[in-house]
C-alpha cells in the first residue's frame, strides 16, 4: 500500500514540475511575442509619422521622402491638437511620444509634437529615424531625426 502511495506522490510531483516548467516557458514566449508586437507597432508609428502630409515637404506638388517642412511643423504645434483633432492623432500614434530634433548644421530645433504616456509605471521603446528639416523661409535644410517613443504597460 505504501509503495502505491509513493508512486502516486512521485507521479504527482512530476506532473506539478512539468506544469510549472511549461507555464514558465509559455510565459517567456508570450513576453517575447508582446515585445515583438510592440516593436512592430513602433515601426508602424514611425512610418505613419514619416508619411504625414501635414508635415511633409512638397515642391511643385511632389513630396520629398524623409523631409519635414519646418513651417508646417510649427503650424501643427500651434494647432495644439484640440479636442476635434486629438482623437484622430491619438488613434494614429496611441501611447507614444514624438520629438523632432535637428543635429547639423543647426541644432536648435527640438520640438515635441505629441506626448501621451500611460499614468504611472510604463515601459518604453524608442526608434530614431533620420530626416531632413526644410526651412522654406531661409531655403535651408537641416539634418536631424525623429525620436518615437512607444509606451507599454508592464506585465504583472
């Protein structure tokens, strides 16, 4: 009788160990997938921002790829994303932060376009996209980058 109980106990311990091992592996797999989807969402947001007609450079009805018009950017900031526009851009950008920075030859441009983080603790991933910032008044082009930071809530 005690041999049967000992065998049943060993089988139960093996089953419990197997279940714990499987749940840990599955949890790691889910975290990996969430990280992958977060990175894909970040790339999607970067493509969306790079192709916004509200900000892109255009000459004679042709748009330049990877170019942001400084005047359009400043006008967009002055718009202030009021209620009627906020929902549209919140749907496009989600929980993220978008910042435009110039680096060469003039590094004075540092504009935060959008910022909508989670309240409290959050994780963040960033991507940097090189762009040209065209100033049509001075007819100059500054080299810079767009920093897109995507916020996600941590898993408990």
